[in-house]
């Protein structure tokens, strides 16, 4: 058996930490290894426990979750993926968190199954954004780039093919190692929050092949996970 996913829960409310622990510890593949009630405590425990995933509150005494995320990301020993979990559905939190190095963003009103799915996705290096958050990320980058695609709410919800693969020239020659045409197609679909299974079906290739393409894309972009790859792709005009 694989080792369980080690999770550090960070929130200044003891009842919420207890609720998260109960939900996560019920999963046979997840183990909560620690809890922190402040950003500073989160930084210390992240360095000593070296968890796989951190669920991070935003507003906390001593140090907020955004600052704590930035400090944790600066420590090369800590490989944990960080999910920002907050009641505040605000764009400044969202983009500050992504800039600080967070790999996911969930609202505290998400259901238990969404929390569990997020932890598993982050541990697998996939990144996790709530659907409504994904749409805002795409819309923000689309507003800044004429080449980006702005999906309608209906299209984003149904995962219809809002990306026309091959329709936009990728300036991948600017990368140390350019993306291939197929990698460009996969990246565009990743940027629309498509899963590996959905990409495989759309491009008529195996899911294992999609995983290989995604790994190569992350390597070429120097991205930590899929969320960071999407952000970098839009900033570079690759999606």
C-alpha cells in the first residue's frame, strides 16, 4: 500500500479544524499529522512535519494565510501543496494566493466530498480550484490577453469544447524547450480545467499518454502543478 497523504490543517477556529480532521481522518488514504491556529505556527509545523498537503485559512492572527503560504513556498525542503480555504469569495484573496504559490482554492461552504477530492488532487500534483473560481481565473487572464478564451458559465459548467485546438499559434519558441503541437493542445485543455480523462477522450489518446504530456508541460514551463501551469500559460500567452 502507498503511504497515506499527510495533511496539515491551518485555521484559527478550533471547531473547523476538528471538523476537517474528522472528515479527512475517516479516509483510509489520508492522515492529519498536525494542526496550526496561526500563520506563524503553520510555517513552523510545515518545516518540521513536512506534510504532503496543507489546508490554509486566510484571515488569522499573527500572520495571514497568504503570507504564510509565501514563506512556506520559499523553503525548498517543503514540498507540500497548499489549498487556501476561506469563507471570503474575493478576487484579491484568490490571485494573491496563486501568486504566493497556492495550488488550490476552496470555499469553506464546500461539501466534505469536495475537501477530500481537493486533498487527493493536490497530493497527486493536479492542483484544485472550485469551478466558479476557475471561471474567474480564466476571465481575468482573458481580459488581459486578446488571445485568451472567455468561456460562458454554461460552457465551463458542461466542459464543452470551448477551446479550438491548433487555432492559436503558441509562442513556445520563447521557452528553453518549446512545446510540441500536441503539448500545446493538452495545455489549452488543462487551462479550461479539463481532467486527464476528458482530455484523453477529446484527443483520442490514452489517459496515461495525457499524464506524460502534462508532466512534460510542467517541466518545460517550470511549473509546480497544473494550477501554476495555467497561470504561467496565460501570462506567457500560451493558452
